[in-house]
């Protein structure tokens, strides 16, 4: 059964700056995957909807940007549901790096 995971990450930026950093991160992710995966994303207000398809698996999710935090929700398919803890930890780590104050 598909399993949703949610991660909340605090930030000290404006919504616009947080969105810019997330856009930059999605761009890097897309280029890292190259032809191994298809990444689709679209902003809907302060919500970034995304879908990653690789190795016959699809991962859907969204990122909601708030004034002082972002909430990332990812729905893992059955095959990847057993890796939920690893995925959650990785999202937390990479999200903090992306949104850290520089």
C-alpha cells in the first residue's frame, strides 16, 4: 500500500526566497537524474506539486511554503514504502541544506 511521508523544515527566508531555493533544488535534482528519471513540477500559488518517475515507479508529492517553514509530503508507492524512514531522513537533510541561511 502506498505510504505518505511528511517532513517539516523551518526557514528564515521570505516565501519568495524559499520558493527560489526550492526551484533551484528541483532544477539540480532534474539534472542529476538526467535520462534516468522524469521529473515534472508545477507551482500552484505557494505549493509546488511534483512527480518523479524512475525504474517503473512514480513518486508524487508537494511542497507547501509558509512564512517560516515548508511542509514536504511525498507519497511512496508500495515498492518503496519500506524505505520510508530513509526517504524521510534524506528529505530532512537535503531540505535543511537547501533552506539554510547563507
